[in-house]
C-alpha cells in the first residue's frame, strides 16, 4: 500500500469516484446492506441524488444487532484475515468492537501518521504517548505509526497503566519533544507538575478525542509552553484529519474518507459554513466493516479552505477543513437551563486561577443543582475564586452553582483511569 498525498482537488475527486463505487460493492457483500443497496445504480454514484439513496447508518442501528448478527450479517469476511479489533469510542452506551483486516491496518496506520506531519514533527523527534494503550486503538496506533516518520516512542499509556507522577518523571528524564494524549490529561499533568514545582518541557503537543476550545487550548499551551495540534478521528473510520493551523478546524483526508455535512432533520446538504451533521464513508478501511454514510454524532461546519496558493500553504492544504460545532448530546440541563459542555468548559478555562474542574448535575430533596468541583492554581485564594466563580456563573448562565474547592491532583487521580475524562456527569 502506497497512498501518497494527492496533488490537487481534481485528483481527490477521481479517487473518491473510484473508491465510493468500491465501498458500495464491498457493502453489497454484507447481508445487512444487500437489500438496502439492491436498487443503487453503481454507474450513477457521482450523482448526489443517487448517492443519497443509500441509507444513513448510526450507532443505534448497530446496537440493535446482537454480537452474532453484527459479526455474521454486518461484517464481511476479509480475504486477508482479521488483524485486530478496535473498540468504539465515547463514554455512553455499550461499546462495539470492530474487526480490522491487515489491509485495513495499512491504511489506518498511514491515516494516523499524517497527523505527525501536520503537527510539524520531524525525523528524530521523540514522542511520549499518554493515550490509553488498551483495546481502544488511539494510543497503540499513534505509537506504531510513529516509526514510519522516524519518530521514537515511549509507550507510557494513560495514568491507569503509568501513574501520573511517573509520567512526569519520565518526561523529565527522557526529554521527549512531543507529548500525545487527551487534552484533559494534558491539563492534569500540568497541574500536578506545577504542584511539584516542575516545568514540563516539550516542543509540541498532540491531542485527540475531546473538543478543544480556544480557552482550553490557551490554557494548555500556556502551562506546557508548547504548541498544540488537535486531531480528529472515529473508530468507525480511522484518524480522519488534523489541524495544520491552530483553531481553524481539521484538514480531512478526503482521499481516504468521503464526508458529507447534512441538515440533521432533512438530511439535505447544508451550505458551506453552516452547521450540519457529519456523515462519513470510509473509502479504503472498509474491508471488514462496510461503514457507508456513517452518522458520527458530530455537528460540524465544512469549508473548502482552498488556500493552496498562499505562501505558507503546506501539502495538506489540498484538503478541506471541518470544524466542530458541538456533540449532539453535549449539554446538561439544570433547573431549566441548558449548559452546553463546550460553552461551560470555555467559560471555566478562561479563569486563569482554575487548574481543572468537574461539573455534576445533582438532585437533593427534590431540587436540581449544579456542583462545580474546582482545583485552583498555587497561590490562589480558593474561597475567593469560588465566590467570584459563583457570581459570574449567575451572570452568564443564570444559574448559581455549588462550588467545591479540591486539593490539586484530586481530579487527575479520578480521571486518569478513563479513556475520556468524565468532566460532565448527570448524577440525578
């Protein structure tokens, strides 16, 4: 497999036309898809009306299948055998386990490796990987693909496998140039290092799997003294893209993934720049799991971002950008007030005195309330920060929270066993 970067949008469209047909042909081998695709005209797939005859697939449809039905009716037996299984992401619902063929993994590794390029990593860099290294693929695939870019790796894993104190010690001793992990864990390590009077010193940070607001990005880059590159992927497809410029959105590998942005209700395409539901079709990594028109649960905006003519444009400017709006399930409703997860996170991380936080919707005596557990920076007045935070929450969100000040490191210890930090919890 030698999947080189395309040189033009015209080349991408040619690849998409060929691989969309191959994806539908592969899906027709699946009993789950066979009847659904019977009337699809393979010769007309480039007609948007014909393509949209393919039903949209979502996780609830898969969860309605038993394990036996999923593996026997949805999956397609690969010609080269099963290489490994990938656990679906997310923090809600029953996880699914997707088989990947050896050919799938060739493309999967290349898709992950491209993120190192976007981050500016170079041959000879050294990576400290703090993503979980279990059955969820993100950590181990980031580690395995680094060799293709000449990058050395310390397979540290999450705090569950390598305690946070030891992670900090390893960063000091081995002096990596790149740190990779969840953005939440980047905050935890920085908070713990500060509590110990330690300055973490790397050149680049690479994150994934959690939204990174501008306030969160500023906080992480300030505490680490390093540039952050966020990446975007999903287990159903693979690593789909990365930032090439901070905060502008993810360059999506559209030679590997065909993406649509649709109105969530009508399923009609939205205009460029308008918010819609992200729909993804894997063009190469579909040899066992034929994910056609997969609804990821992400709300995004799409931009052609055709800026290859600009002086600072790199090779990844050939791709369009997708930027998160928010997850469809990303809010807590407390006493009639909808608190968007990203809105609240952005608000909290703009307070320089706050190191980290957790938000919990609670009920006591029949009354709902919001509990904010916070850790404050060294030297800050915890009681004063809590009082000011409560007043500002009332002004911005029309909700007065119960604020609890925790000892620095408390949240890190609670979070570090999770794939994704459970920062927003409904305990009612």
